[in-house]
C-alpha cells in the first residue's frame, strides 16, 4: 500500500485535501519523518486479529502477495483461513506461487464489483515496467486516470478484460459470510466496494482500506456511511481501520 516514490506528490494532495495551498517546508518534512517512525497499520491489524481470535480474512487487490503487502505475514502468524482476490493474470500466478506453502487459502482471479459483467482493467504494459519504480505494478485499476495521475505515460498503459464477482457471490462461494476482517486496496475503488458491502450485505467485519486515492467527496460519503453503521475509525498514513465497538483494539 505504499507509493513512496511519489511521497511528496502524495503529501501535497493530502495537504490540499484540507484546503491549504501553501505549507511551510519544515512542517512537510516533520510530517514525513513522523510518519516514517509512527506505528504502522499492519501492527494494529495483527493485534486486532490476535486479540479477537480471528480465523478468517479476505483481501481484495492482493497483487502478488509480496509487493507492498503485509497481509501474507498476518495470515502466516495467525494461521488464518483466507480468500485472496486479484484480477490481473500475471500477479495472480505469482500470488499463488508465493502462497504455495500456506494452507487454507483460496484464490480468486477476478475483480470485485457490484455487477458481475466483464470489465476493463488498466495496468502497465510489462515491457515498460523497468521504466518505473519496482512497486509500480500495484497501481493497476479500473480507472486509467488513476495510473496517469501517478505519472504513468498513456502509451505504457494497456487495458484487459477481467471477470467480476460481487460480495454476495464471494461470501457464498467460499462459505465466508462470517469473515472477520477484510483488507481492501483497489487503487481508488475502495469506497465503492465498502458502500456495496454495507448496502448490499449484512456482513460487518473489520475493514481496512486505503484512503489516499479516494476522491474527497467520496471519502466523506463513505466515512459518514461507516459511522452510521456503528463503525469506529482509526486513521493511519495511507489506510483506515474500521471496526465495531465490540472489537478489542
């Protein structure tokens, strides 16, 4: 969930989110340094899993299970049963390879969406990967504009058709309606999936999602929706942990 190669650009976006256009340089440097030494989201996620004796996890946007990912370590440490969802074919194959020694994991080579019709999915053409940061593959998205805003050249982007699955089918197919924690990293689509989860199902797990790529107006809507559904929120550098009051933190 990290895009450190764009850290300053990301910070400027974060600053503008709150209505500031000019920020004193020392403040920016201090924010970066504090974030680097602050508690990471994965530490709290792991603590929640342990304290509440969780046994089931779903990850949406698993990529290869290694690049910029902490879920694999949490699954290993806590012997969790998991469903991992990744639409892009090449990262999906690597995902299965990287989990080949871990039991009780199911893999879904589809994208999560409300509708189950095939959908365009944008990613960097493999022959141009060397032009960018080593973690650049995590930026694949339903939105071409998302890749463009992170500095990917349009001619380096390809579109593929991916199969889709919705929450209800995912829970039913894998007997996972009792899932206790869901981690979402879908490059700007997280808020839509959370809205679908809450509005279309009765499942209320701990939710961890990446907030930095969500449009401000959509972020405000999803935060209101979460609060209306009795969720408490913990904000981290790029992620938010959403949990019900009965969850031990």
